[in-house]
């Protein structure tokens, strides 16, 4: 009986790996190479998350105004709050979004917005496990000028529709160069990249543009570096990385074969972010199997 329980538990742990690498017979995809250990180091534990309210962290991004500060949030059913952390995992404060709920917040990004030279936080209510919602939403707020115990803001709301039916997604990115907003689907056998322009916020509702397919599945997080020169996307077991050439769009960069960066699989790792200098990326997991979330750093060599 003990052997059976152990075997069942190991199979359960292997399930995300099976899902993340499984591809349909109809698609001919490249074999995933070994990770490029010459680019970034392995993980360094920066500290456990001290705020017990953060138990389903599903997004992560660095502040552009406050050095060493990160923003995160919980996913479905959590409070409509963006939490502020330092790089050791300690709680700094929180931003409460008024007038909205957290149906399924799955990623957070930062980038330009309507006010020049002012960074904006984008929260993606884009999760939809059963692909049953006709519309998804993005909430946009300016970065707070001051770090406080609690800031309350009224977010701008962008309602989005997919051109090809409801999707589950957990990856939201904002390009600091073009200002475009990108969403990457999760559960398709090959994940699909969609785009919306910044001008969509003025319209209030927008039909996403389907851009391209990427040769992997189960994407759960992504980020574009502050200068726009690096792109990173992760699924449960791998981190995909692209260096973007001058004058190149995000889709043009993503057409090239990704490099695979070091990643220590987490209990349910669904968050990744570049630091503002683009010299490291950080990851964070939800709490699973009674394992407390730890903030990990991977630095450039």
C-alpha cells in the first residue's frame, strides 16, 4: 500500500511535465534543447514570502519607480489587491483596485501608458480554465508615487474579446517600445499570441488580433525587459528566452528559436519577471503541497 501511494504521488508530480511537453501529432515541432547555462546562473533563494495573504501568486513584475520593489497578486477568487514586496520577499504595502473583482487574475505587467514618462501597472484578468467566458479584462493603474501600507485606486478597464473563441491564458506582456499589449494562451497544443494596441483603452472594448503560434504549450508567465531587448516566457518546467534585435518587433523576435534558460521547477510556478536592468529574472510559485512560496533569482553570468 505504501509503495502504491508513493508511486501515485510521483505520477501526480510528473503530470505538469507530461502536459508541458506533450504536442499533437498534427504539429511538427522542434525538439527542446538543453538549457543555456552559459547565459544565466542557477536559482538563488532570496527569501520566503512573508505575507501569508499571498498564497496563490500568479504574476510578478518589478517597479520602475521604486528600486528593489516587486508587484504580485493572487489568482482566482483572491482579493482585488496588488501586493508590494522587496527582493527578500518581505511585505512593503498593497494597492487595492476599487470597483472590480478578482475573477481570475493570472499575470501582471508594467509599461508605458497614457501619461508620458509615467509607468503603468497592467493586471490581466485572463484566466479561464474551462474556456467559458466570452470576455476577459485588463486593469490599468499608474504606479503609485509613494510606498504606503495601502493605496486605493480606480483602475481603467479594457474589455477584450478573442477572435477565435474563449481561451485560457496566464501570460500578459507590455512592450516598452511599441506599447502593444500581448496575451499568450495556455492550454492550446501550441500556444497562441494575441495583440491589442494601447489605443484599445480609449475604445473600452477591443477584439484581439491573433498574431502567431509558438512551439510549446502550458505557458504560465512572461515578461519583456525594461529596455525591450529581452523576452522571457515560462511554462511549468522550462523558461524560453529571446534576445531582440534593434528595430525588431516582438513577433519577429519570437519567430526565432528560443534559448532555454535555467529553471528549478517549483510546486506551481506561475510568475516570472526581469529586474529593471535586465540582468536577472525572478520566479515565484503558488503555495502547493504545504511548501511555502520562495522568491528565486537567476542572474546573468
